[in-house]
C-alpha cells in the first residue's frame, strides 16, 4: 500500500518533469551541429543556443518557487507549462539562429523544475523522499535516454523542427496530466518559529549553499560534455551524426543502472556524501579519457561520464530538500534549481569559448581543478542522517499556537501541521534529543492535543 501511495504521489509529477526534460534534451545531441550550419552562426552562438534556456531558468526559477509557496504548486506548474509550450512553438517555427535562441529563452522561462521537486517533497514523507526522488531521477534518466536516441534519428528523417513540435505536444499533454492525475498538495500550517526573512535564511544556510554549488557544477559539466561529445565524434572521429545513438544508448543505460545502487547506498546506508564524491571522481576520469585520440577510449570516457552524472541524480534534490525548513521548500528548491540552470548556461557559454579559442584540453583542465575544489567544499556538508521526523495524529481543536511549548525542547528543528490529514510533523536532531524524550514531554505537557494510540 505504501508503494502504491508513493507511486500515486510521485508518478504523474515525475512524468511531467520527465516529458519536459525530454523536450529540452531531444535536440541536445544534434543542436551544436545544427546551429553551426545556420547562417551567421559561431561556436559562441552555439553555446548560447544550447544553454540559453538555462539563463531564463535562472531568472524565473526563484520567483516561480516563491509564488508556489504563496499561491499553491499546481497553478504555478500550469503557468510554467504554458510558457514552455509557447517557447517550443517559437523554436519549431524559427528560420534562423536568433529566433531559435529566442525560443530557447522562452522555453526556459517556464521554470517549474524546483516547484515540481517541492510538490513531490510536500506529498511524500521525508523517509521516502530519496525513493521518490530516485523514481523521479529514473524517469528523467529514461526520458534523457529516449531523447538522446530519438533526437538524431528523428532529426535526420523529419528535420530538427519536428523535435520542437513534439516538445510542444508533450507540454500540452502534461497540462492535461497535471489537472487529471496529480493530487492536491496537503494544506500545511507552520509553527511560530518561522518569522525570519525567508531568502536571508536560505542564502545563509551553509548546507544549502554547498548543495547549490553542487547543482551548479554538476549541470555545468553535463552541458560541457553534451557540447563536446557530438562535435568530437562527428568532426574528430568521423562518426555519422545519425549514428550518435550508438554511443548514447549504452552510456544512458549504464548510467540508469548505476543510479539504483547509488540511491540504496545513500538512503539505506547513509552514504550520501561518499556517493556524491565518487560521482565527482567519475567526472574527472571521464574528461581525462575524452582527451584521447583513440575513438574507443573517448567513447569509454563518455560511458564513465554518464555513470558519474546518473549516480548524483537521485541524491541531490533529496539532500537539498532536507536542509531547508518546510515553509521554505518551494523557495529553497527554486534557488537550488536556479543554480543548476545557471551552471548549464555558463557550462555552454564557457565551453563554446574554450573550444573555439583554445581546445578540449582547456575544458578538461577546468573540470579537473573545479572538481577537486568541489570535493574539498563537500567535506563541510552536514550529515543529513542526523535529522529525523516524528509523525503524530492531532485532535481537531489543535493549532500551532497550542503546540508552542515544543520550542522549549533543545534539538527540535521545526514542526508543522498537515491540516489535510491532521498530523503534526516534528523534525529533530537525534544527536541532541531522541524520540522517547519528545514523547515523554508531550505526555506531560501536550497530551490533550494528540490522539492516543497513534
């Protein structure tokens, strides 16, 4: 029953996010080659066309997250999907690189990635959140794999514009899915503890800062790789562009299967930080291998890259959602996702410049140095396994004000009431206080506000 509930809560939203990623990435394997063929194009404009959507994601992700906290997730997701559909339509109708860039910018303005992550976090208990995020990551991975396979084949047979028409259709279908199958988020009221400036708290949170940097670098390295891989294979190793799927299929599948043990190690064994560091080392190894003049070694480097990228995916968003307060979830995930798209944009822009004016060696040097700095910073991340949740059923007359004595307990991080289910969620630091101490305090001071036996 729990699995069925988890599936019901996360599947529709995962499909919406997966279809959106499919639409964004179906053009990525051939976009650098396609834009280079347009009049007036240059490697720098190629980088903007590839990463331009990420720039508008940066601008709109935080406002979308903030609005979703204030006005509800569903309506904001719907607005984002409409904007994404319009951007895809502009791309489909574009006749030159500038109109294509405009369409990509508009696609990115439908910035709902953080809102969807926040809504999944709303619907799913924290103990099951890594599973839900892993499921979402698996859906994105499958979408990514399908996009990398189908993109070159469909573009070769029907033209690049057909890919944007497909994306437009998927955006409209996602709107139908949103209002037909996505459950409403529970109504939450928060404790009196949450009175400080929202973004001030988020931006000062050391753990969130580290996770934001992590998303920035991971997405930046991905965009760098997707810029370099097709150009190197087609222009450097004379591989026909319609054969690129022969590299992307095994790479994506290998990454998909690597995701499962990574999620298990992180959640069941509490090895979040270790798994993340292994993923970073895979990035370093992959870019070093892609320096090779041997096609086989280069392709092996591509395989290694996809493994490193995929083992991060089910962990990063779950980690980020654990370090913010419940009332900040939409805003915090908006900031987190913003940094990811900022990384995508700068990865594409930096990659275009480095590739044009220097060589792939300059890209590899940058990645290696950035990776080791990244590992050093990651050492300061707190262990999320120390934060636990206690779920208790409330009487109908209980309010947050009546639960204020909980603030007397050292180690209570926050509490909030799920009004829809009449349940209070108490988050605590198990290094400071344990569940028995909390229950004993409740029996002494707050027993009248809880239903016995729950």
